[in-house]
C-alpha cells in the first residue's frame, strides 16, 4: 500500500500554468532586473520545484511563444 504525499503549492505558482500568469510572472522577473533568459529560467525552475510541467521545452520555444502571445494580445478578435 502506497502513501500519497500532499504538497503545498503557492497559488501564484499554480496560476503560472495559465499563459497570462506565466508571462506576468516573467515580466515581473524582468522588471526586477533579470535578463529575459534568466527570467524564463526562474519561472521554469519554480514550476519544476513543485513538480509542475514546463510550459516551454527550451528558451527558443519560449521566445516563439512570447512573440505569438504578444501578437495575439495586440490583435483583438474581430466579429463580422
């Protein structure tokens, strides 16, 4: 019989599973003086610390995702 362990995960970290919160945390790190690669690594390490999945496989995929996310935010949906 195996025992399950419970871990406490800060809500801020759980929210980083959602793309809007992920990038908000990223830009908080950037505003704190970290480079973009450092800010990305900080987010990914924090997710891993709690056993949560990575959002991006590497920094290159992160840059593509960031570019897409920024473009998507600046182009609102137009209904005909």
